[in-house]
C-alpha cells in the first residue's frame, strides 16, 4: 500500500542583511502557495531561513547579534506562516535561530521545527553538529562562528507525522553518518534537512570544487544506508558577497535523486514520495536487527577523536 | 610531504567450481608480476579469492564444504604467493575462507590478510557483517549462506604498514557506515576491501539495476566521511551462472574514484595514492575530536534493530 507525501523542497536564494523578516516571510508564503497549487502537503525550507547567514560575521554588539534570533515561534512576523499553513493544509519544516529562556538564562540554538497541516508545531530539533569555530579568525574571507553563536542540541529525534516517521537535521549534520543512523534506528522514513553551505571553505579551499559532489554524496549515502527519504534544502546564491552552493534535492530510499533545483534562487523541487519505498531496504539489505553488529561499534560512542595505533610497529 | 603507495586493485573474473587452487594462484601471480612491472608496492585481491563463491550453494556434505577453506596460510598451494611477494617486494591483501582450530574446535571465518613487501603476514581480519541467511531457502535462484558457513569476526582493526595506517574490511561491510567510522577513529588512511556481489539480490530484485550505483556510493561516502583511501576490489563476471557486478575502483579521501576496472574479468586498476591527501579532510571538516558528538550517538551501540516511536501520537 503506497503512503504518499507530496513534498516541496523550497530552496531560497540569498537573504541579504538588509532584508526584513517581512520581506523573507513574503518569499516563504509564495513558496507555500505555489506548493499548495501543485498538490503538496509538506514544504521544506532551509536552515536559518528567516535571516542572512549571520555566523559569517564576528559581531561584538549583543543587540546586533540578538536581532537575528527568534524569541518565540510563532512570533509577530512569522505567525502568518502558521496561519497560511493551516488555511491551505500545507505543513512545513523551517530553520531559524532560536533564543530560548531556560531557567532564566538565555540559550541560543540553531533550530528547526516541523509544523503540521493544521499549522501546529509537531516537533523541534536543535542542531547537533555545529561546524566552524568559536573565536574570531580574521584571516578568513568570512567567519563561520556557529560554535560561538549556538549551543549544540542533545540529539536526533523522529516524529510520527504525515503518515510516517519523520526526522530532522540541519546542514553540517548531513556530513556525519551517525546523524542518519541514529534516526534510522528510530525508523525514520523521511529526514528533512535545511542547509547553508558556502562554495568556499576557508580552512580547506582545495575541496571547494567538490562541494556539490560532497553535498549530494553524503545525503545519498545516508538515504540508502538507512532506507529513508532525504529532503535537502539550500539557501543558495550570492549572499552578502558569499557564494553558496544551492543543490537542493529530494532523495529516494534508493539513494537516487528524484527531484532537484537547477538555479541558486527561490525555487521549488517537487516529488511525490511514497514512504513505503523504504520498506524493501529496511527489510532486506538494511534489516538492522538481522545484520548490524553493535558489539563491533564501541569506538563510535566511546571515542570522539581519532587515535592512531601508535602501539603497533611502524 | 607526500607519502605515496602505488596500489594495484587486482580484480578477478569468475572462478568456477572446477578451477583448482593452482589455477587460481596462477592468476594471482600474474597480477603480482604485472603490478610489480608497473611499480606497485601493494596488490589488493578480492574476497574469497582462492575459490568460487561457495555460499551460493547449500552443501550438506561436510567434506565438500570444508574443501573451500584454508587450514593454514600460507599453505601448500598459496606459499608461492608469499615467496613471490618477498622476491618482488610487492605485498598484498587476500581474502579467503579460513578454517581455524581454536581450543580443539573448528571455527570458520570469512577472512582477509595483509601481507608486507617482505612476504610476512602483518594482520588478519575476520568479516564482521555477514550477509545472507543461515538456512536453506530453495525459492532463491541461488543461496547466500554466509550466515551458515562463517562465524562473525570481533571487530575492525588497523595496522601501521606501508608508511601509513591501513584497515581491512570485506564485501557487505562496505555498506555499513560503522565499518569506515570504527577504522576512521583509529586513524585509517587506506581501507582495503574485497567483495563478491551478485547483480541479482533474490530478496530485493527491485534494486538489481542499482547495484553498481550502491557499490560506489557506499565506498565513496565512507572514504570522504573519514578522509581515507578506499580500495574496493571485486570478483566479477559470470561465475557458475551467477552474474557478479565487478566495479573495482580506488577512491581518494575526497570520495572521488581515481582508478577503475572497465571489464568483469582479471584486470588491474592502478593508482599512485598519496596518504597525506587524508590530512586536509581529517584536520578540517572531519576533525573528529573537534566536531563529533558521541553523546548524541548512543543508539548506535545500544540498539541493534530499528524501533519506531510507537509511544508518540500517530
């Protein structure tokens, strides 16, 4: 019995620093309406989809920094997204910077939420793998201060929603096989994943020309190795002088890309995703219970960094 | 400072059941000689490289089964490989079925060894992820009885050899991201991996036309995500009526295929592999100590099979 979700991967072009929340929300609404017109039930927006990618700057003024975060969701400028979702019956995934008050203290997270077709929040995810650095590194063409501006989230959850089991991740999470596996072990059938990825990686410019290849490689492998759909959605194009890769795509449990954006701007890639296509992977090659060997995986949780076997003969 | 190993991925065409060990060893020797003539230091042979892929048959006669296993390594028919290796200064990786006597009991493993340029065994690996099934399943076009004919090995090691850190795996291991990660956490710079993969997978024929795509996808992702070379070597072609995929290749730490076989027969793919190319991956994007989050990976070792979140609202 097929279980279809019609999904729109809603790529955004650049968001400049001068663009207001209202400007951006208008673009998100346009995506919601177009996706609805094309029969979609779920729209996937990028990471930090309400602002420019502000970790590219070292910001010393707390007020200047705080302006990039949402204190409530929905808030004054974003409420219309939830109302429109409910009215159209089109839910969404949205990435944004979250400023939470927890026991009186301000905590900052790189967050995504999953919203149902009724406009209600189903689940929240806080990014686990924060890339970049925590201190100002002026030698870079641009900063990548996620380790400064966010705290890491605790882990990867999945939710029963849209007739299946849905997981969330953000950007750099997609490069880590553990991301997909932890959700695969909870039965994930579709992983939603927004990202902002510059073409240029200042610490390793020798990889720049492979950035799109790596982007697709990790998501395709994660999909296949866990028998799950993956919806990877970029903010692309030239944002505040920084070129971002785009490469939005929808990947089947086979690992095949079945829909993709071909621009770096606001663009929808749409697929009719049958969650039951996961079944033949999850019950054969990737029948975890039958074939996995956790007793041989101890280092994955007991060791963080790599340690070479110095005790062995050279 | 580059650290080069010149590697030959020594694909084998089919080995029929009637072929003697001597016939096969002659083919391996031809590969060793040709690789030496082309300046290689290391030759990588496939999984179960001394016989036909016998788990495709349900064998009830113990003597008939035992004939496929090696009781000692080197043995009478294989000693010439080690002698030739030492004479030429060309080491090798070799997969074979191992019958070990441990505390008086016969134990069977799907094994590979790494042999140095002096012809001495450096390390032994016993396959962790045994695919297939343990009982006769007559409905299949052919059996895949690895779970019957072998016991699983305990885990993944690496060895300081050939000027770097070398790991080993076998066939189905390559589909599991944990394989690469456990070796990556030990600093692996090159993972040697022999395989026998039929085009047709009886439990999931709907994936047959993707078998080569999946073969490359998992090895390329494993290489990139751990900043390691991967040398994947097939036994290919039509063996006892069963078509095998071939697809032998050498993959750089970038995930790019840098050398590949284009036939299904005995063929060498050769690359000059700089182990120092691992460095820019292991110290930036995949600096494990800086970016991994083992506290979020608990399920990978605490849970074998997938468990859906049934406790959550539908």
